[in-house]
C-alpha cells in the first residue's frame, strides 16, 4: 500500500468509525459496518456494508427509512474527510448477522468476498 493509500485509508476509517458510533446510538438493530476497497480504483471500488443483528431489524430499518439516513450520514462524513464517491447509494449494502449465519455459517470473510 502506498503512503497516499494509507493516508486515504486512515481518513476513510475515521469517517466510517464516526458513522458507526452514531448509528449504534440511533438506529435500532444496527450492529457494525465494514468496507472493502481497491485503492487503485478508488473511490469507484469502495463498498460499504452496514450490518444489522437480524433480518427483521433490517426490514424494520428499511421501512423506517433508516437506510436512507445511513447513506446520508455516510455521504456527510465521507465528504468531511474529502472522500467523494460518485454513486454512494449503489456502493452501500445492507446485510444481517442472521443472513450470514444462515447462508455462510457466520463466515463474514467468505460472504463479503462474493
């Protein structure tokens, strides 16, 4: 990883940590988030996954438009870190611990690599 990539990764991680802390306080059922990126193709390669504790919690979050809230929060925090994905809404995915357990036996590494 180049020095500039490491600096970008640090800014990205900081912004995502802020979003995660806010979401844990305000979004019912939200548990954690992670990201994947190929810094040679950044920001187009950025993928953010927001994880809820159950399928029902994710359904309820979508019904309450919490997915839109999380995307707006991500957009604001990333912009504050000078990171501007062109199509953030398409780069943010929502998942649940329950779905990972059911479909990948709880193996997040395998689930996220697909």
